[in-house]
């Protein structure tokens, strides 16, 4: 790999800043319209890449790309596992089992079979490609799940699939890499060692790091206190620490990151809430940066291998999950909207590209060709599922107003369905007998420097929402109007 020079470093830093600015500026419009962020940032990468302006270029030999891949995959694995709703998982175990069993494992095996027949590939390479392409994209999935009118059953199934399917596909990728590194065969003694590093050592180290980190945090928080935004940074530090610890002990750092996320989620719910509020936004910015890096050059390698066989494989790899899910979810009692969402929305994207790049950076022969097949499939999936995202979000039924207004982003939802609630609407609600509570959620700086106070409003600092809400004992069925101007 080439050395990371000053010019390349400056370009990367500037690119990170550009991604953050664009993602923040377009976050509202893209959520409302349903346009997938991945497509926007792939296009940005193409514009900045060697085929257009020539400002950035991330090739297979780029040190920067190697760092992006590792950091992105660690963040994906950790953030997905730490954000899973495990209480909902227990309540809807059948739906989760379908999503992780047929939805992920069977899909991976069928894609591998298609790769062996259509391309064709040897068994280890086909299994690696099948596992990589069975992983659904977390960034595009969040674009759908942010919609508040997504039915609960569909939301749970898709969250479980995007959050936990890496637990199924990642070991397949790592084992296939071990076989490919040894020329296509793996003696029993070596297979035992490799399996132990993947399934035992890596998860054990991740669980240990997660456990110790949570206990240390609880102790510090109880004795001295800690700002919630720094708790989120603390959690991200746990992700990287677990990866590094496992790699230094010759275990799987990626499995350790996933295991650490599971441990944190199971031990400290408040920490997970904090991570959702702050840390996940940080993670998502980096994942969007990864899309820019891929869009600059590498993902377009998929267009260089266009043949009838490769296109047929890509179409099969994109559509096979829908067929599997349609059959597997047949016996489950789901409403038509949930069934349609779960069956048709399974985008391939960042996860697939990251997993397909692991053998490339391991120096395995033939890995670059595997990545090209993955890139072609991801491009097709982004086009198809990006279109579906727009259609599905526009076709969702409006959720009935229940008398509650969730505080999200500092704005309340009005009875008329808008994004803000007016003073007149608050007055009409109170006149009709509704219990309306005004919350002053301005930052401490804005609150202290302003002479204007909302009459009767309860002070809820944005950095201490959970603690303030608990101490105020807010009624569960009241309207909550957040004042943040």
C-alpha cells in the first residue's frame, strides 16, 4: 500500500467535512422525500473521483481505504448490535427467526449456489460472495425505519435483519477467507483453530471489554457524573477498543465489536439510549463517508464486468431474498403492509461492499474479482431498492393520532399532521379538555441568555431528557409540545 501523503490526508479531512455538511443540510428533505442517502453520496463520490473532477481516488492499494473499511465495518457491527430492541425481539421471536434463518442464511446459500452456476466460482469464493450479499444495508434501512408510520411488525423484522444478520454472515465470510488463503482446503486442525478464533476468542474478548467498560462507566457516572454526549463517545471508544483487543490476541476483531455491542445493550439500557441519540449520528456520518469513498472509483468496477451471466447473477442475488421471505413468512400472521415491506425491502449496500473487501485487503488471490461481482449487485440493488424506498414510504398509511406527541428533533407533531404545533392548536386542545404540557427544550446557552420564557413550560434540558422526564413524572397520555426557538 502507498504511504498516506499530506495531500491525500488533507483531501480526506476536507471530504469528511463535506460529507457532514451535506448530510446535515439534506437530512430533513431526504427523510421527507424518501430519497436514499446512499445514492446521494455515491453520486458525490463519482463527481469527485477520477472519472469526473479527479479530486479523490480510493483504489485497492489505498491505505486510507483500508482504514475506512475497518472503521466502517466496526461501527456497523457495533451500532447495529447495540441498537437492537431485545425486548421486542423476545415478543416477536418467530418473526426474528424467519429474518435470521431463511431470510439471511438460506438467502446466502442460494446466492452462493447462483454464483457457482452462473459465474461460475469455486465453493469458498461463492460462499463468501453469497454471505456478503445476504447482508442488508443499515444506512438505507434506517431511511425506511425513520418513517413513523411503518407498522411495528415490519419495523421489528427489518431492524432485526439489519442489526443481527451480520452475526450469521460474518463467520461465513471469515471461514471462507481462511479456506481461500490456504488454497481451497483447510485441514481439520487448522479449521479448529480458525473456528475458535472466530466463534470463541473474538466474542469472548468483545464481551469482556463491553462488561468492563459498562462497569467502569457506571462507577464514574455514580461518583462524579458524566455528560451524555461524552457517554456516546465513550461507547464508540468501546467499539474500537474491543476490535483492537481481539486482534492483538489473534481473535476476530469484527466478532469482538459485535459481541461488545450485544453486551453493552444487555447491561446498560440508558447507555444505549444515549448512543441512539448521539453516537449513532456520528457513526452514520462515517458510513456515508464510506459511500463517497466507494463512489469515487471502486463500486463502478461492477460496470466493467457486464455480461449476460453477471447481470443474471446480480438480478438473482437481489431478488432471491424476496422469494425466500415471501415463502418463509407465509404462516405468520402479518398485516398486508408489514408483509409487503418485509418481503420487498432488503437493500444490499455498504455491508456487502465492506465484507467483500476483507479478502482483498488480506491479499487473497481472486478477491478483486469477487468484489466486482458484489459491486455490480449493490449498484442494481441501490437502483431497485432506492425506487422502492420512495414508493413504499409514500404508500404507507398515515398513523392515527393517539393524543401523544413525541419529542423528536425539538419539534412536536400537530393535530393537523404538520411538523410543528401552533399556539392556537395548543389552545384548541386545552379547550377540548386535552392535557397539554409545554416543554422548554432549548439548550442551556439559549435558555440562560434569553429573557423570553414560555408561560407554564417545564424545563427539560436536551442533554438530560431521560432524567428530567423521570423526575417530572410526565403523564403518559398527555400531549407534549416542545418549545425550542
